[in-house]
């Protein structure tokens, strides 16, 4: 539950920065099924852009999914650090 909320927040945050519609990947763990050794394998996921009930199929390489996840985690860490800094000041 918490991971899906975090994923939605991170997607919205990144979409706001890039101006692109936010796409939230399902909280399932398809990355675990894909071998970490094959970064060029295409992985498709169902996603629903924020503000619509219509879904879309998003296909990217495993390396791209890993990069997106790393960016989301970085953005969340930065927001948490900013929140902690604002509370102390």
C-alpha cells in the first residue's frame, strides 16, 4: 500500500517537472521476474495516466524501468530531506 502511494507521488512529481502526463506503474514486482543480467529485454506494464480511467500499455527496456525507479527514489529522498530541513528550521 505504502509503495503504491510512494510510486504515485513520485510519478506526479516527475510529471510536474517534465510537463509529461504522469504514468503510474502497478505496484506488482515484474522486475523481480526479469533477470537483472538482461537489461535490454523489453518489459511492458499497464499504466493509467493521472486524471483518466483509461489505461495504456507502456513498453520499455528493463534498464529504462530501473532508471525510472532510481529517479523516483531519488526524488522521494530529496522531498523527505527537504521536509526534514523545513521542520527543523
